[in-house]
C-alpha cells in the first residue's frame, strides 16, 4: 500500500535557518530541504534577494503528524521572536504520495550562476550556454547540496578567481593547479568544477559511501572521468601532494584535520577551507596561523566563512 507523506514548510528569517533546520531534523530524520530564494531558485536573468528562507521537513501521515506540527508551531512562536525579521507564518502542509516524495524537492532546484562563468544546471532543466559559460550538470540526490549553499558557493567563487587569475589572485601569476585534492567531495561539485576549469589530475575523497556513488554519477554526467579519481579513501591514506587542496566540511573537523590537510599541500600551493560558521572563524584562523601558511583571503556570505591560504614552507 502506498504511504502518504506530509511536506511541512516553515518560512523563517535567514538568521534562523540553522536553528530551524536543526530542530526539524530532530523531529523528521527522513531529511529536510532549505530553500533560499536569493541563492537557490533565482532566475539567471533577474536575481531577486529575499530576507527569508523556507525550511521543509517530511513526515509520514500517521498518528504522530498532528503532534509534530503542533510542536513546530510552538517552537516557532517561542523561539522565532528572538531572531530579527521574524514574523510568524503558519507552517504550510502539502500531502504527497511515497513515490513522489523522493523527487518533489527538484522543483526548488533551478539553474544557478556561480561567479562569472560557472552555471550549475540540474540534469532535468534546460539551459543554453553563451560566451564564457561553463555548464556543470548536477543531480545531487536528496542527501546532497545543490551547489548554491553559501559554503559551496564561496568555494566555487574562490576557485574561479584562482583559475582565471582574478581579484587578489591576479598577483599570484601562477599556472592553473596541476593537481587538486577535494576532501569531503559530497556530490562532487568542486572536483567537477576544477576539472572543467582545466586541471587534469583531480583526487576526490569522501568517507560516506552514498556520497561516492552520487559523485560518481555526476562525474559521468559531466564527462570528466579521465581527469578525476574518486574514492572513499580516508585523508590519512591519501598519498602525494597537491597544488590545491579544498575542504568544505565543518570548522571543528578542519581544526582536527589541520596537520593532515597541510601535509597534502605543495609549497606555494593553495588551501581552501569552507563550511565555517563565522562565529567559529577565529578558532580556525588561530589553529592555522602557526602552521606555515599565509592567509590570502577571507570570504563571507551570511553566517558562513571561507578561508584561502598559501603554503609558505
């Protein structure tokens, strides 16, 4: 018998996204989706900003559903007023069949331009490339990002500047990185991007077997398999050094992994660290400051930070 699911959507200010997402995950372990109109669903022809986001959770239509919705309402009314821009709106509920649940999120994922050249295009959407456009096909699956979350977006913007010698990186006068390591590759988006930018030796690792499967599919979709080696190898077992290492994970993990990450960076190579909440930015900065690297750039978007270093020794 086909089960019915309830898609429960809550509109909250950007400042409340993390807290709302964490709370919903406690109630709905089947997963959540965060839709920010300013980042995830804008038209490439007309970008409109939005101060709010919609966080959506999925619940089975069973005896616990009504109680869960009541808990969500109470949480929003109790916690919401402490966040600037909060205005209570009733959670929106849509009932969907089980066979539709795994694909319903796709309506929120549209082509998105990152930086000047890169366009992230869902496999089910049409987009005509023009000029310098570089198209990256992506089917992230329910469990992975679409590339437009600030943590990934910041990485992609820094990568573009490095590869095309723009901004502060124009002074570096470097060739494009010949070898790149992507730690915690997820959907494979960063690895695919640098392969499309011209690197012929890309190593992508992730300890989550499902991430490796999703990344493998996206690598195949983009035709960059000859440039990319993908595996579930732990960082400690990765051999060699790289001209660029990127790690989009969490601040705490970046601190713990600092020695292993730096071992993999060639002298004068770049290290890009993302997934850092701005409130934890200083912790990461303090950790890496004495480790033989120069801080080249700090990029921020919302409550997220991305740090780019150059190894000096």
